[in-house]
């Protein structure tokens, strides 16, 4: 359902297990109200992709997701024609003695619609819902793709030479994310509402962990969240994100660990830290210090 206010946005996301900061809920509410794309930037694992999923669930539609990568082209992002089936249709027409016409070849059923094109058309399962399009990790795509995207976002229409123009009656909610491995072009950012996603405060991370790793005790959830917050103040190459905190709680409960001690932390550190230099920094002494410094 379209949220009626910022509080309603917060509540609707929360009922789907997503705990947003007030700033993020405000940005999402405004993106919907002003029909502007939402640009989310932040470290990996802070909830950018998940926000788009939750927003789609909130609006009652399936998420359309375009994962970006180097060399992403319009055939994968927008549409392409299904050549094998077109050729088959052509052969069948010839065999039947028909003269091939353009509508033999360029039919709706031969048009392979990719996420950007799908986002301009209603959701067949819920035609009245606003579409939600996630353009994930735009920093991985190259600049020509950004330029193409800019054009699409300015008028939400696409013209396909053999088929016609496809235009969105209601512009989709567009969520663009970046892990900031490079700066995204100003022109693209200017078109969007911008929101930086940082690590959550303890209270919010506790709520997330309680919702996503309910099998762990409240006491252990407290201890893990405090320890992770401690790690984030250290000079690490890659600090653990929310995803890692959740994974860690799940790992500890799979191991039936009920108390955090230096040994259990040491044994499971690979769930939190994924770089050897970071792991090497956290020897037993530093782990014990970090555990002692909590609370
Ligand atoms: N605010 C949040 N509320 C609930 N779960 C969250 C939140 N932020 C992150 N998560 C959890 O962390 C995981 C990783 O988040 P994700 O959206 O994939 O991160 P990103 O896209 O920023 O790299 C999600 O699958 C979700 O379980
Ligand atoms: Mg992501």
C-alpha cells in the first residue's frame, strides 16, 4: 500500500522485517510522493538491496531487479528479440506458402522484455500496483550505460523501432544502489533523491538481529551487536555489515554458543571478517580486549 506518511512508511517497512532509519523512511516516502528515483549509497551489507525488496513488498508488487556489471548492454537491460523463435516463425510461414510480413517477426511474444522495459508496463499479477525497479550496484556498470539510464529516467519511455513506443502510465519507483567503488556521474545523482546508508546504531541493529536471527538469546544478541560495533571503530579494511552481524548470530546459534568468549569469537571470526589482513589484526589479545571493553 502507498504509505500515507513517514511514520506509516516506517511501520509498513517494519512489518516486513525492515528497520529503516527515519531519514531513509523520509527519503523513500518522498521518492514515492515526488516520483523521483532514490539513489542509495553505502558500504556493502547495510541494507540497500533489502530496502528495494521491502518497498516492493509494501507496494504489493514483485521487484524488478537489474544487477549491473561491466559491459551490461541494452539487450540485457531493456529488451531483445528472440531470434531463434523469429526464424522458426519465418520458416513456418514460408512452408505454409505465406509471404513473410513484419508482423510475422515482430510480435509481442517474440519480444524478450528485460527489467527496464518491464518496469514501464503494469504488473500482470497486480495491475494497480506501482512498479518497483531496482538498479543494483550501478558503480559496476560503465559510463555509457549511465548515460542511457539518464535518458530513460527522464521520460520513462522507450521506442522500439519494429514495435512502437512503450511508455509508463505511472512511473515506477526506481531504487538505484551503489557500493561506491567509483563515483557515479553527477547528472545521474542530480535526477535522484540521495540517501547515504551508514551502519545502524545499536538499538536498530538489535531490532534487526532480533527479527532476522530470532533463534539467538536476547543476551547473546546484545553481546554480538556490541562486539560488532567495537570492530567497526577499529581500523579494518572491511568492517562487518548488518548482513555479517546476522550471519554471526546464526553461526553462533548453530554451534550452540550461548556466551561470547575469546575462543568462540576466534573460531567464528571468518563469518564477520573476510580479509586475511583484518583477521590477522584480531589476535586473541585484541579479541579479549574488545570483549572486555563492551558495555
Ligand atoms: N534495515 C534493515 N532491516 C532488516 N534487515 C536488514 C536491514 N539492513 C540489512 N538487513 C539485512 O542484511 C542483509 C544484507 O543487506 P543488503 O540489502 O543485501 O545489503 P547491501 O545491498 O547494502 O549490500 C539483508 O539480507 C537483510 O537480512
Ligand atoms: Mg546489495
